[in-house]
């Protein structure tokens, strides 16, 4: 395992081993660095892992969301319903298509898009529904699927946090028309930067594959393997969204280790759960039957002024942990209240109260299979000490 950190307890260091390093070296020595045979192997292995008929490797989850919307025909004049408790990329890609993001409030006990709120946000111009699996907890897939079917909407899931997730007994990646995953440096599977889009539609997968490589009919690897002149055609105004073999080299072995890494994440979360029981952190709802949490983030909801406890504001707790060398993060600021979205659409506080309250409360603590037991002990001891426990 190789990690680098400038803090005593880093937030989410990648767990990179000898297998990943050897595969990268082999890729460098192969003479083929861009999209090629390792990308194809990674796509096949990932599709098998989630049980999806098709998987297209890309340079980010953002690219996957964007291309999924385009493949679904979303464009100017359309609306897409999504969550305001998410990273900005979720809504940004809707704007990139020329469509309009329409936010709907979240369930206050899960952080995920509320199906009733999503249904209420649907208009005659709504074309798609884009739920986010917050922190790795699967959204209410049955409820959201019912909304999509009732209104004939395409479903595009933002599963940046939910690689190992299961909803209703089905793996995330098979529960929507399109599902986009992230392989950013902090994610449960990392390629440094990267992503994957899964779908059951062969036609849509091919459209995404072509669009991800400038809209040309045959990529460089395909042309290199074919006999005759390396000719191609331009069939669409595409994008530069392809994954490289260097990234896939890391991803192949990260995927092989995903179950081992998931077990370590669960063990750390269990230790946190036990240690923080009784502290003034608001509880999350229990998981429903048939669901598996991907444990991408360990998010506490910081309550102030609870009798018998120090009333620590979230920012005070974060600053105190930082002073002890413990990195934390906030997932997420309420997206509709960020400067761009507030100015563009006129959003003000009070529009989506559940998302706003969670955005004010949440603090993500260090979580990674690369963390040692000593790291976890430091986090636990610091948090309990700050609350006088």
C-alpha cells in the first residue's frame, strides 16, 4: 500500500498497491497509452461486476452524466429533476445539454431525493430524473422508478458514491436507464480521474462511445488493429471524454480489490458507529431490506445545544479536528444556494428546507481502506474528547 499525506489523518487517501503499479509499468512498456486493450478489459470486468450489459469507460463521472443525457435526447427546452444536495457537476451537465435543472427536496433522514418531492417537481417539459446516491446510500430506487414510469421519464443515476451499492436486491448500475460512476482519487475505486457509464441499451452505449472520442467512427486502437488504411469518419460533434489505458491499468486492479476494500470501509464505519453512540449526532434512517450501503463517506450530522453535551457548531468541530491534524470535508453545500445557481435561478434559503438543514449539519470524517487502526483511533479519540465523552 502506498499513501501520501500532509496531515496526521488524511481524509481519503487512495489505497494503491503493487499490482496497480506493475500494471501501469506494463502499460508504459507496451507502447500503447491511450484508449486501447486495457480500457476494453476494464469495461468488460466492470460490466460483469455490476451485472450491466454494457459499460463505457470515460474520463469522469461528469462525462458519463453528460453523455447519458445526450444519448437520452435531453436538450434545449427540457427539464431534468435532481437533488440540491450534491456536487455541482450533477446539475452542471444538465445545463451543458441546454436543458434546465429542476431541484426537488431530499428525504431528511437519508439525504437522497424524495420521490414525492420529485413527482411534484415534474412538469410537461420534464424529460429525465437524475437521483444521487448520497454518501453511498442507495436512493429510493423503487419509489423513483415509479415516478419515472408514471411520467415516462428517462432515469440517469449519479452513482459517484455508490460503486458497491444494492437497492431492492439489485446492484446499482442495473437499476436505471443509465448509471454513472466516479473513479476520482477519493472514490471507492480510483483511477486518479475517470468514470464509467452503464446501460442496458447497446445502441445508447455505442452512441456514448462514439461521442466520447470526438464523434469519430473508429478510435485509434480500433484503427491500429484493422488491416488496411487507418481511415475513419466523423459522425457527430463529439467530446474528448475517453479513458486512457494508463487509467484502466489502475482500475483493473482496484476493481479486483473492491470487495476487500469495501470490507475495510465497513469495519471503520462500525468502529465509528460504536464510538460515537450517545454523542449529539442526528441519526440517519436504517437501510431498507435488500439494500447495501457503499460506505463511500462517513457523514455525521452535527447538532448544536443538545442537553448534556457541548454545543459545538459544525465549523467549530471541523476546525478543532483540523488543529489536531485530522482532515474533514463537507458533502455538500446546498447547491441551489451557491452563487451561480442562486443568481441564475433566483433561489433563496427556505426553498428546499431538508437539503438546506442537512447542508448546514453534515461533516464527513476520514474514511478509506488505506487508513490504519491508529488513524481511526486518532479520529475517535479526538471527537470523543471534543465532546467530553
